[in-house]
C-alpha cells in the first residue's frame, strides 16, 4: 500500500487495517478508522473544534501539542474533509450540485 494520509486528520496510513469503512462495510481509502466508520465521520465537529481535539495528540506524532496544533492549522484546510470547493455560484445560495465535503458548507441546504 502506498503511503498516504487520512483526509480528515492527516494521520499517516500505511496499512489497510488503518482505513475507515463505508456504510456497506467496504474500505474507504480516504479516511482512517479513527475518523470514519460505517460511512460517517465519527466526530461531527467543525474544523476548528477538530484542530483543538487533534492538538492533544502531539506526543504521538513526535511533537509538542502546540506544534501539532500549528501543523493541523496548516494542513487541515487542504484535506478532502475540510477543503471547501465552493464556487461563486455555491456561495451565493442553494446549489444542489455542490460537491464540497466541508461540513460547514451549507450550499445544499434548502432555506
């Protein structure tokens, strides 16, 4: 398996056993098992809340918690879960065709 990172928490993923699962039980190649299970994110929080949560695990990544927080601030906005891909059309209101995976994006919510 090629080295990749979880597209939610940026944890390095080096084996299939570390991968999350889809609703049908199949493996999800984008997210780790600590972030994604049965087709859903385990922690349903904003990116800012998730950064705070992850910053407590700096020692597991070989850094201080403050260094971990800075790492997360730099990396998370570019990960699939948090990256907002909204176009000008999306940001102007309801857009059922928006493909953004950011839970803070509300383009597809009807008003």
